[in-house]
C-alpha cells in the first residue's frame, strides 16, 4: 500500500462533507485502485470500489498475522521485520499497548512501501512484552527479562533461517529494550543478519512538536496514537507528565553515564513530557517521516547480496 494523500479531493471533502476528515490513503496496484481508506478524527472507513481487483484487501500478503500460507508462498520473503514493543502504563491517557501499536504500524507502512519497489519483506506479529523491571508497581505492566527476550529472538531467527529468510530487522519502539548483545549472540548461532532499529530515533521530528521534551506518553507519543488509534486515547485524563527533578545531577546528566530510572519516583502519572499539545496531524507527519527513513533501509537490505559489506553472514 502506497500512502497517498488525495490532496484537493480531501480538502473538498473536509470543507463540505466531513470536517473531521484528516486524510485519505489510496491503496493501488498497477491494475488499479484496490481500496481507499479515510481517516477521521475518531474513526477510519475503508471503501472498496466494486471494480476493485483485490479480493483480500484487508489481508495484504506481507502482514503475516492476517496472511494465509498461500499468500506467504506467493510472497516468498527473504527479509522479515519483527516489531517489538512493551506492555506498560502510558500516562493516564494512552493504552498499555502504545509501543506495540507504534512498532507494528511503522513496520506495516515501511514494509508496504519497500514491497512496492519490488522487495519481498514480511511483517511478523509484534512481540508485546518489553524490559519494564522498574515499572512493576503499575497494575498489569508486564516485564520480559533480557534472557527471555534473547530466547524469543533466538527461536525466531532459528525458524526464519530454515525457510531461507536470512535477514531480520528488529523494529523496537520501547526505550527500555536493548538488543545489541542479543543480536551478536544470536548471529553467532545462526546464519542470519540482524539489524536493530529504534523506531523513535529514525528521524528528527522536534520541529513538528510544540514541546519535544520527555520520552514517555509525551506530545510525541500521544500525537502518534491520536493518528493511529484516536478512539483509544483519552485526552481528558491526560496528566502533565512532569518529571521529578534530580537530586543527583552529575549522575543524571553526565554524558555517557546511565542508570535505571525508578519510574515510581521519576513521575507521578507514569508519563514524562507534557502530552497536551498533541494532535493527530502531528502524529501523521511523524509517522510519514519515520516511514520515509525506514523504507530505504529495508529496500537496501532486501536487495543486498551476501558479502556486500556490511551484509556479511558468517
Ligand atoms: Zn511508549
């Protein structure tokens, strides 16, 4: 699916028919339009024209969670994208699955864009649990230890290489996750090339935000969720995301020095950064910038030949 704004048509629709319309995506192939999705403030509507060439519009072959075996065989992927999130409180106003939604949506859009230029990428189902050991005071926040994450990654890699998929992009959207040591170890055990992507770092988006500060349930993250899942966001409940000032400034702000943050002490509403200037439009612009950054990475990696440095499998 190539996201395309319909420009003049959207402006006309917004003015005369539906002021809450944010934008529209046209999913088209060389054979014609498959479907059009309209994104409103609080919902999305997909319209499939009667002449659509697509019988499975809602199940593209690159989203494995909803694809069939026949579709997967047609795609014959050589590159897999594994979104990885977390299940944790996100302020008072965002869902626990925020990081999962962000990773999965970015992965789906980037894979769609890459496959439009001939790649054979597949999006794996997202891993919903992350490293959250300092947030276990929050009701129903789930922590996945590094050793468990390592085991999950190892089994995913072990499965993929048996099917001829020798390149994996681990698309992380939770700041507490850290995969570099695991990637090194897993690559020692399997003939696969693994890339770590920190989704929120793909592009500088500070110019899109009123308050680019904070790093959790802030304006940045709230904008993305207002774009992706507006009906899951409860802005009326949003706190200020105020951070507790550090009493140990050398420990907290010396470059290169890191220590875990005790989340209960760091913030009252579990957020860090004021979310109240967030909008869906900002979220859409952020996602577009991230997709624009990630898609070329997938294209390059999917087309790399063994030995093309740094694509070296040993
Ligand atoms: Zn998050």
